[in-house]
């Protein structure tokens, strides 16, 4: 096995394919390695208290403390209360929970399926937007919920914001794509009527401008006054899901889903009693107590983008997800934006220069709301519902775990190497299932320096790195060597040409089927082209050996000399020096070119019987008996496949044997000559065997 590489050499390897299964040099044995040195591949693993940065490094991140909302599938939104507690809007029962200290309790029930938004006015009154009835509730200090407003035509209230200057609550609704202004008495007036089916999110600027994001057309709209709106930007997606404003700049979460956002207004139904892939699941279930339209039919994960837009309309994309959509955004200062994802349960930390990091990773698939900029940062999840608090953990190690690395076959593991700054410990485990389970080994003892992997042979390997809290500690690359168990190459489908099949046929230029018997104008050859196919699972270079034997013999004879190294999957066999007959051909494949002798594997397979016939038939006993011209055609191998005659050098004409069947090695024939003109004539006869060999003979008749 290769020991640890010197740093300059390792830097060269670090620029190669990420987590790639690299083929060995042509003149090397089959040693392979996994190489992980890219942000995308690092992010496919798991991490607790670690961050994966866009520059391809892993550093210490933040640690979390989880508080579960038992039997609650979705925690949709959150709001901090004046007393320091946190209010959490949930589904599928439309309840609001309160987390105060370490105590979690049910606070209010709305009677709806989901609480989508919570907001408080300057007097401290709490408001909750809900679906599927499109109602807005007030909730008093004792947790009593009362219907406050029911915007006309609304079935979803997606977002609420409070405008302190105008003392109005603005509500983003669907499925008719409207924004309502609700006064202190609960009177809801239409403020903006969008062309889109849903207005998904709202944000209020300091100058009083209201910004709205729409769904089915990913538009950012600025609403200056009732029915006075302008499109700030048209994004390349089909949903603006979330926004946040900071000093004249708007962070916008834009999503693109594989299907059109809406198939029909007010007809698409959702089931909130299944595990969702988004804030609202799109699985149809007619038995659900309160089925409602959904803002997107999302049978597959969408793609998410984070944009920064100036109020004047200048826009730039900062970040994108190839798999997964964004659910929430929040500014943290002037140059950092947090973006929550609704597919892989992650929060991304994105800088305005475009660099980013996977900042937080949780087991749930959806992070649906967050407040990471207060002195007590937290966020909530769906699938299932939980509250996560960011905790100080300077004494804890940050952990990154690779995805299971697939060696394809049972393999023996060699050296583990890494490139890093600071102290990092590594452990490994191995197993034979794609997803680690109880059959896998326990984590090995730690490695503080590069050295042999301490996990037994298996198909899969997983690597765990533990970093201390020092921000200068960084992991840049990990490399694990392994030797796959050698696999036998399988030879199959041996073909030998030329070979005339008894029932074969071809087509002439007009497309008319013609018998093989009309194709004997091709000159026979004693060279047979042998070819074969091979299944070579581990990609080793192969050497082929060919043998042959007569069908009635057991002794194999070499077709090639030992010094002839055949690596092509074909060979031309000269057969002129062997007797006619049926032969079997054996093709064997050996991986000796890429493996030491003790591990070399070989596999051979025999062909079907192949006719070798290099000698033509014989024509015998030509004679004229009365007006009948008679004779025989005889072949050592047979059968006779075609008979022809020609008179005085004219065209060849096909004749049939006496029994009308060309099926034996000897065929007699008889030809009436009633129409010949008086005088001498030359009559020629030509015969073909099944291999295409031909002979002719002629006689002169008086």
C-alpha cells in the first residue's frame, strides 16, 4: 500500500475528480482511492456543529439543542413574545405552541389546519394567519383565539406584516393572488390584485413601500399605494417564497419546480396528514378533514436561488441549489444572509460576495422559519416539528461524516490521508449496505496522523472527522486508498464469420427477400473472423487466449503462440492448414496484465460448433442417357447447397436434385435436353457446398 504522500504531491491530487473512482496507471496493479476535496461532495455528508464552505473547506460551525413538538408534523412559523418566550405556529391542527425556557406548551387553537404566519401590532395584539379557510385570528394573552378577519375570496393566508405608520395589517393570500389591508376593526380591503394565483410573501421597507412575491410567476412587486404597483424584477423561476429587507437591499428566495405551479385554481388539493416535502404537502387525499389548494404541485424537489435586489431594481444571484428549494431568508448584518432549505434540512450562510457555507444541518428535511440574529437564535422545522436553539459549545467537537463511499465490490482498505490546518481526528467504519445500519462495524479508534485505515474489508467505507472549536482549524481534503477484490471477466457471445446459416436470407436492392443460395458469388476464404463480448466489472486490462479442437476430439490446440499477447476482442483465424470438419473454439480472458500472479483470475467459454470447410465438392458421373443429362455432386462435409448448369457458355441456370431437396452431402440430378438444337454441345455443371466452396465440370455431347 502507498504510504502518506508528501504535501506537494498531495496538492496535485487534490485538483482531481471529487470522490472519484480513479483508474490506476496502465502499468499498475488495481489500487484505487476515494478523494474528497470539493464543497459539493463534502456537503453530501452529515455534520454536527461543522460548516462546509464554498471554498471546499470544513470548519467549526454552530451547535444546536433540539426541542421536539411531539405528534406535530409541521412547525410553520415563529414569533418572539415580549416576555422572551417563542410562539410557534403549526399544522395539522392549526395550533400555536409556546416555548419558554425549556418548557413547551400548547398556547392556542385556531380550529384551522395550519397557522402560516404570526405577527404583533404595536399594542401587543397577536395575529395569526391560517389556511384553508383564509382566516386571520387574534389571540389574547390567555391563548384564546378569535376570528378577526376573513378576506374575501381568500383560502390561504400566506404572510402577514404589520405597518405601524398606517396601523394596518397586510395579508398575502391565494388562490386569487391578492394582498389585503386589514384595519384595527378587522375590515379587509383589497390593496393589490396580482395576475398570479398566489401572493406568497410580504416585506415592508422603511419608506412604507410594501414588497410582494408571487407564485406561478416569480415576480417581485413593489406596492406603493392601493392598486399602485410595479414589477421590480421577474425571476427565472415560478415562485418567490420569502423576502427580507436590509438598508435598501432585498434578499429574495426564488424557487423553480419541475411542474407548473398551478394546474387549476381552487381544484388542487393537499393532504396535511402525510410527511410533506414542503411547507404544505401536495399529496391528494379526499379523506382529509380539510383539503386545500396548494401553491405548487411538487412531486419532485425544486431548485432554489438566492437573489440580492436593490430597491431600484438591480439584481444579482448570490447562491443556488440544484436540488432543494428555499423557504426563508434573513439578513445578518449588511453582507450576510441566512437561507433556509425545504428539502435537506439545512441553513446556508451566504455572503453578498457569493461565498457561502452549509451552516446548519438537521435530521428533518425542512427548515421553515428562523430567527438567527437575536441573542437567542433559533429555528423551526417540518417533517417533523421541532424547535432548534443555537447553543454555545466551545467545549464540543465539530463533526463531519462523509456519505458512504462505494468501492463497488468487497475491498481491502489501505491508507487514510488528509490535508488540513489544525488538529483533526479521523475515524472510519465499514459495511456492505448502502445505508449504514447495525450490520456495519463500530467507528474505529481515532487517527491523529495519516496511517492505515482501521476498518475491516467491505464494500462501503464512511469517514468521520472531529474538529476542535478553534476557527483556524480547517479540513481541505481527505483521501482513502482501497484494493477491490479482483473480479473475473466473463467472456460471452463468441461469433465466427463467415458462417452461412441454413435459414438466413438477405434482401436485394429492391427489398425482395432472396435465399442465401443466390449469394455464392462471394469468393470463399479460409480466414475466419472470431469476435466476442466481455463483461469486465473492474476494468482490468485483459489478455485473451484462443484454443480450438475438433468436435469429436477432447484435446485442445493453441491458436496463438504464448508470445502473442492478444488484447483486442477479435482475431482472424487462418484455417487452410487444418482438416475440414466441425470445430469448437475456446476464448479465455485473464486479468494477469493488471494483477499479480496470486490474484490473477481467468475465465473461458466455448463456442457453438463451427464448420470449417475449405474444400469444394466433386462432380461425378456426368453422362447423357437418351435425352436425360445425369450426374452426381459429392462433398466431404456437405450438404450440397446449390446446383447450376450452363449450355455452350451461356448463363448459369439453377437446377434441383432428383428429390428436389438440397440436404445431403451427395445429390443426384437429372436434366431433360429436349429443346437442344442438333449438333454437339458443351454442358457445364457447377456445385456449391454449405461453406460457399464451388467446383465445376463439363462434358461435350454429340
